[in-house]
């Protein structure tokens, strides 16, 4: 049973799409209800992943089926999760029902297509997170683009065509170059005795520094576009602003994580030496991203654009934590990925609520909403605090760990500059909150606004719960991630190949495929402080 | 006096060609003697002939044989290509009848012409002597000249036929001159003997006769596959020709050109490989770039697909440049999947088009996806496959072609290829932008899906999706079809 959970979870939405075709297009309620049911069932199917997860660094729930065996190529349908992907998978299955619920009244045209796109998107996202075969990963990574392209292009705002095409082409350029690097890497591995596209095989490769540099650049570009990192972020504000609410929520909560996940899962362990050399560059870009995006967010007139830029800033923090490459930094980065998914997802939902009511997102059109919509105000405030990283909310734990970890690494000076981003985030979020929620309720249109209805509260409650749960009790998350992340750290400190001419397989790659117990026991680097929980000292 | 030995005539080897020729001749007669307004029955008969020929061709899989003193062979390579030709001919015939009726030029001769050109292509793929290849090419070309100008009431179609005739015969001149020079240098027209003679005498590129012969043959073939800078005829001919003919022309003859190109260069001229590799490298880069960049600016969808087909010839040349098993298997796989995706796309174009080749602009597709959801989805599948996005066959094909180049060490060629591929996404997406992101301005009430069209589209969608998701079998077949 354990073997098929991942596949079941991933392809359930696909089955949902096929059944969706038989529902009459006019019956919107049934279409929505059915899609909601599919996503909820998918979430339920994914729960055993958490309950059955054994906290160690190994891939679990592994399933491997031969797929393409032709000529020199051997690709398997090989899926599995470890501590890194577990929570991202859970985030995806968790956010999907919320996204579907949010479309109840927001999308009234072409509902069938919209629901089909959402479900297809879920297939792509889950598939990318669980792939343990690099070719399979690439397929899912590309497949994700298609439904998102249609979601932005069909159901988006005024400038949707531009945003959709830009989104597609930006991502495409990066991923195609990654494909070239991937193929080149495979052939190098083939010469060294590798047999298939399985991820662990690639980890066993010992590449010389020059090769690593090129490969890393190609992989890093693809992921940097997806994150997105400054200066490749320009597609994001467009895509976010034009996308319908559910699209923005999924884009922020899950799709952007593909980039940071790509670094943790692929770029860092595969090319440790190149990574080491490019860390200053990436850290610089991350810091610029944090500061620049915060400053730009501050002057936005459109709430949604503001949230979009805040995304760029948050992901700059994530990248900083990841590239600190110590336990705290990486755990913080990973946790911040989840936090960002929850809190920014929630922010986009909130923006969606007011947009549905007023059909505007300009800050100047609002003011004093708190009096008219008290429940909305409360939830909005909680989410804002989470986004800023107030203690007690999830944002604090992640940001704190990132800063602490990065400060202790060689990125100390970057951290000092980046920490001003924490203050800036408070400035732009609170200023926006103040202008929207407080002040005089003088716009007559705002005086008739209705507070959140039951459905909307039901959407927000799980998110609010998670904000506090992860804020007060991050240990379950960090504890399960820790072994897998330690393995990444260990791999990132792998010595580069001594001689540039030959690539050899390290012994760990010679372990037979398809075995879940293939990873070496993780050894903590010497002299590293033991941090079993990752919870900062003195935290509630 | 020496006895004249009559070579063994092994008709079984050319059975597929013979069957198809007989069908074509019979159809010509039937067309004359049967008075009928509708010519659809001729189409169905020719499809019957294609199916018989297909079975006959496939039955030879794995049993290499030769005939006519080794001027024609039956090997897996030829059979694989024959399957591609026959499939593309059958799919094009499925979409022909309705188009001809709409354009008021319902003449039955089109079906025998398609069959004859298919026979020509089959000889190009199975010929192992420059003469057989040349004869096949002529049979193909002459039929195609007529096909391109088939709609004789239309000025554009006439122009297309004439243009194709002039430039085509010019390029054939190059080819045959190249063949003559090669014969002059080596004293034989048999591909294998050329190679052994060159190897024996240690001839290399310093032999001017052979080098110029190779260059001229490359020019001739480059014309046929529409590689830049010999592509100028393509957009005009493709735009003017009747759309089913365009669909057919963009797939079958191109594949035939590649089949002959591959066989002549790999079998006969391995000694010049360093020279022709760089030649192909340049051709590939130029073809991809010119095709894609020009396609970005096209408003007419037939012209756009014409330039896109130039770009696709460039991708295939990347696999050719690689010159290894992966790249060559990639060519075979790609030609097969290209047949499905391109003819599928042209089928939709015929459905959307109106009498007199109207309604062929990309902007005419506004909202089409909503008025005909199934056709819209099918078009998206074809376009995504053309753009090389998984899980469509076009992606696997490109993956193989570029892998071949990377394996052979042409990393930059692969990089240029994928960047081109990324640029091409823009113009394929543009069609979808109109189909889905713009509101419909028309009802598209004239778009009627006949059973023949439906069958063609189902075959096309299956042919794009099945090798896309489960490419293993098809790649294995392509691998087995290599003669290297």
C-alpha cells in the first residue's frame, strides 16, 4: 500500500479531470463541488504520508516502475519523498481545496475549464515534488506550465495575455537550458558507469569543477527564474497581478517553491563545488532581492502587486537561509518556504475577497474597512503579522532561523544587510494595512461592504490555525526535515573531484536501485553544533 | 563474349511500391469510367491501397533483402520511413475530399497523384543507388508540382505550382549534377561501392570532384528538406497549395528528403564526414534561426506553419549533425511524430478555413476554443507538441535529437537548438492566445466535423500522445531501424 500512495495522490486529480469532462458545463455547483471533493480526497490520501513518515534521511514510499528503456537512455517512473519534499507535498494537497473553495463566486465563466486546469496543475506540482528520477521531474516541471498559462491567460485581469506569455516563455528558457545540462550530465554519468536517470545515481557522480560550473549555471538559472530571484523576477508581479485569486494563491504557495526546492534538492547536492563558488553571487542577488522588492512593495498602489513584491522579498530570505548551508539556515529556509506558502497564500485570498466585493485593489479606494468588516479585519491582521514575522506566528520562526543560520555562516555581512528587510516588511505591510483597514470609512461604496461569509471564514480558518500552530510548535516540521537536510549539508561539503580529467562514481552510487535504504547514514560534519529540533532557544 | 547475367529480380522487396502504383493506376481508370459527383470513394479506395501497402511494407521488418542488383533494399530504415510516408499520405487523403468540395475543384486525380508521390518517396527511402534515389525523387517531385497547383481556379495555387516547379527543377539539377560529379570521381553510382572505392583509394576532401559533388548533393537535398538558405520557396508554395497538399508536403517529402540525405551521406560519404558535419552544423543553426525568427512575424497560419516546418527541419539537422545512433534514431522518431502533429494542425486549419482559402489568419481563430472545445483541445495538443512541451511526442523527439548532439559533443548546437525552441513557443502560443484568450467574434458555424476528419484527428492525437507518454516502444523501433 505504501508504494502506491504517492502515485494515487498524484494521479487522483487527473482522474478527476477525466470525470469532470462528463459533467455538464452549465452545472457550476456540481463542477465546483466535484473538484472540491477531488482535492479533499487527495488531501486525505496524502495524510498517511505524515503519519507513516519515519524520521530519517531516506526516501520513503518509494515506487519504481520501468518507463523508457531505449538506446542509451533508461528512465524509470520512480517516486518517493523525504523530509524535504514531505511538507511541500502536504502544502500542495492542503492548499488545493482552499484554492478551489476560493473560486466559488470569483469564477463564474468557463468553470469547467478552470477546474480542469486547477486539477492538472495539481498533478504537475505533486509529480515534480515526488519525482526521484530527473527526467520524470523535468516532465512534471514542464507540465505545470500549461495549466498555469491558461489560468492566467483565460481567467486573469486586463493585462493577462502579456502576463501569461511572459510567464511561459521566461520559465521555458530556463528549463530548456536545464534540460541541456541534464542530458550532458547523464552522458557524463553514463561514461562513469551510471545506468539510469535516478537521482541518487547523479548524487554519486564526482564532477570536476569546470563541468560543475556550467551545469550549476544552467540548473541555477532555471530555478532562479522560478524562485524568482532578482533580476529575473519581473514575470512574477505581472503573473500575480493578472492571475485570478486561486491562480495567485497556488503560484505563491507552491509554484515558487519549485525554484527553492530545486536548489535544495538538485543544484546544491549535485554541484557542491560550483555552489561554493557561486554562493557570494547568489547571496548578493538574494539580498538585493530582499531590499529592492521591499522598497518597491512600499510604493505600490495595488494591494495585489504589493503582496507579489513581498513574495520576492520573502523568497530572497529563503534563498539566503538555504545558501547559509548550515542546519539552522536550511531548516529556516525550508520552514520559511512553508510559511510563505501559508501566509502569502492567505494574503492573496484576502486580496481576492475585497476584490470580489469592490472590483478594485487600489489602496486609495479603501480605508476604514475594519469598522465595516470586523472578522475580515481580524483575520487580515493575523495574516499580516505572520507575513511580517511577529513572534507567535509561523513567520517569526522561519525568519529567525534563517537570519541566525545565515549569520553564523560565512554570509554574515549579507545577513546584516538583509535583516533590514525584516523592518521594511513591517513598514510596507503595516502601512498598507493601516491605509486599507483604518482611517475614515468615507467611501460610500465601502460603507455597504459585507463581512466574510461562512465559506470565506471556512477558507481562512485552517490557514489561521496553521499560522499559530507553526508559530508555537515548529518542532514537528523541523524535526522531520532535519535528517534529509543534514544529508544535503553533508553533500554540499563533499570534496570536489581531485583530478579534472576523470569522473568517477562514488561508492554510494553503486548501491542497487529501487532500494529505499540506499542512502548512507548521515554523518554530521565535525564540530557542528547538534540541533535536534531547530527550535530557537527561548522560543515559546 | 561475356554472358549477360540478368540480375535477380526480387519483386517482393518492392511489393509495397508495386501495390501502391497498381492502385494509383486503377484509380486513374476508375475516375474516368465512373461518373460520380462525389469523389470521396476514390479517397477511400486509395486509403485501402495504402493499408495493403502498409502491411506489405511492415511484413518485411527485420528481414533485410535487396533487389535489382542491389539498387533497392528492404531494410528497417526504409520500412520505418515507408510507414511514415504511408501514414502521412493516408491522413492527408482523409482531409482532402471535403476541402476540394469546398474549393470547387473536386477532381479525382488528386488521389492517384498523392499515391504516385508516395511511391516516389518510398523509392527514395529504399534506394541504395544514386539512380534509384534520383528516380524516386523525380516521381515525387513531378507529382508534387501538379499537386501544388491542383486548385487551378486559384491564382495562388497556380503560382505555388509554378514556383515549386521552377525552383524544384533547379534544385534537382544541383542534385543530379552532384551525383554526376560523384560518379565521375568514383566510377559508380552504388552508395556502398562509392564508400568502398573512396576507402580503398584513400580519397578525401582534397579530391575536388568528390568534394564539389558532395556539396552539390547537399544543396539539392537542402532544397528538398527546406533548409535555410534554400528555403525561399517554402512559404509561398505552402501558402498557395491546397491545404491538404500543404499538410502532405510538409511531412512526407520532407521525411523522404531526409531519408535519402541520410543514406547517401552516411553510407556513401563517410570519408567526408568531418566536412559535411560542419556543413550540417551551419545549415542546422541557420535553418532553425531563420525559420523561427521569421515565423514570429507571420499573420497567416499556413505561412507560420511553413516557417515552423523550416525550423523543424533545422532541429532534425541537429540530430543529423550529431551523426550518432541517438541523433539518427531521433530523426526517425521525430519524422514520425511530426507527421501526426503537423497534419493534425493542418486538419484544423482546413476546418476553420472558408472557401477561397479565407479565414487563415491567426486572428481568425479568436475564441475558437470555446465554440468547438474538442477541436480546440486537439489543436492545443498539436501546438504544444510542435513547441516541444511534454508530455507530447514532439518533446521526446526534440529530446532525442538534442541528446544526440550533446552526446557527440555539440553542446553549443544543442543550446542554440533549445533557445530556438523557446523562441518558437511564442508563435505557437499566439494561436492559443487567440483561441482561448480572446472573445469569439464568430460563431464558427461552418466548422463541421465529418467522420473522415474526426478519424484523422483521432489518429493524430493518439499519434502525438501515445509516443509522448510511452515513447519506449517507438524509440526502440527507431533504434532498430538504423543502418549504422
